[in-house]
C-alpha cells in the first residue's frame, strides 16, 4: 500500500530571516525552498575547503548553506550589488561566511571550490568556462532556475539549448538535470579527475 507523500515544511530560522529581508526589498528571485533544501543537503556533505555562491541576492541561498555547513568549511558569497551585500551581512552574521561585493571572477583566487552554487545568469551561461575552472576536481556545482523542456515557451521549442549542452555534455563533468518542482529544474555536476 502506498502512503501519501508528505512535503518537507521545515525552514531554518536563518532562512526565515533572509526570506523576510528579501520580501522587505520586494526581491522575487531568491532561492526557492526546494532548491534550498537540496543545497542544504548537498553542502552538508562537504567536510573541508570552500563553498562559493555566485549571486547572493538577499541571502536566502546563503542561509540554506549556512544552516548545514561543517565546522572546517569556509563560505564565500559574492554579488555585484552593494546594497544587497550590506543588507545580507547585517542579517546573516556567521563566522564562516564572507560576503563580498564585486564580480565573482575576482574571488576565484579563494578557490578552487569544493562546491559552487551558481545563482547568477551570466555565470551559468556566458561565463561557464570560468565557472568550471573555479571548481575543484571532485567538486560539485549546483545551478537552479531551469525550465524543463516540456514547459518551454513556444519560441524556445526546437532550438539549441547551449547552456544545457555545455553543462550536461562536457567531457570534464558528470552531470544530470533534476526536477525541483513540476515546472523548475536544476543541474548538478561533478568535476572529474581527468579529461576523458
């Protein structure tokens, strides 16, 4: 007999505070709860090194990361908008977190990164080569906010999807696309030890 699926409704306090901050600024592009829960589970497996978030927003994704971060892991989040970083740093005060204003490519020297959460469109699309280079061998990358193919608008249908082609078919990666909801998906990728 099948039992009814029960959704996970738990939200960490830090995430609640960040969501309130985003709502107060009418910011509608925060990490979804579904992406946040996945993010939290994945980064909870990282025991050393540095995690990078590209695109802080108002810190909702950051809060999910910091809700399960291991003691020996550093977290760096970068956004080009100073007002977002300033507001987020006031709400999220965590000794393992560093919030930076600027271009994410300027923080690559802090890597290579064991985990990257790419939540900025340019990093996923036009800067994908640099993003891959910033990832440590054996490291994992998570990108959300994808539209599953069956929900493509008519103008996208039948056209090449260069972003998916790059991430899902790159010879230096093992990658997959997973559903977060019925209408949104994420790409997960792990960097391989050597080129095949």
